[in-house]
């Protein structure tokens, strides 16, 4: 019968540290893989519960940021801001820090930075799919859930329509479910 030699970790402390580091790294890769598979599913389940009350709450929590973003989009003639839901409205667009912007305007670096900082804050905090501007209306959209937070100075066709569920949450701000 063969004699089995065991490693004495007390004598080989470096080997023990390498073994622990290897096991920790493997565990991180395994859990990271599982998380990356489950995250889109968990994200869709979480977003399924977005409704008019939720959008009214987030608007109330960051009213100043939403107002500032709507004004910047209107002032800079931004048509679309997104992380990946790239809707081609015009041929002119630019890409900055993982965000796509579509606009016919030439923006300064200062304007781009202002918009980027605020867009990141709102995208990261509330997981919007896209921010669109069309016909004087700025909408912060959850596309798969068919619900938008809309800034509109003039009456929108969506507001007070029997086809859509809409709720006024502040002056010029509405939540619309399609």
C-alpha cells in the first residue's frame, strides 16, 4: 500500500495563501457568472412593478434633477439619450461615456458634460431605458413596461386620451401608461 503524503500548511504558508486566493477567485467567477445570467431576469421582474405611483414617487424624490434634465434636453435640442436602445431619429449622434445622444445641434464639451452627468445620475438611479424628446415633449421611458414619465409644457395627445392612462403629478409633468 502506498503512503499518501499530505501537505503541511503550517510549514508552507505561501502555498496556503495561494490556495485560499485561488478558491476565492474561483468563487467570485462562479457567483459572477450566475449573477450575470440571473440579472436580466431579476431586472425585468423588478421593472414589471413600475406603475404611476412609482413614477410619481421618483419624480418627487428628484424633482430638481428631472426639471433640469428636461430643460437641458429642450435647450440643446437632444432627440434621444440611451445606454443601448438606440432609436435612429436623425443621422447625427455622438457617444460619450457609454451613452448615445442624438441631436442636430453642435454641443460644447461643457454642455455634453452637464447632460452626461445628469443623465448618468437618472439612468443609474432609476434604470430608465431611454430619454426621448419629440414635439416639445420629454419622456423618461421604460419601454418594456409601456410607461413614461413625461414633461410637456403644452397639452400632449397622450394626456386626457381615453386610449392611454395618464396622471398629472406636477405642473407640466405626467405619467402615461400605454
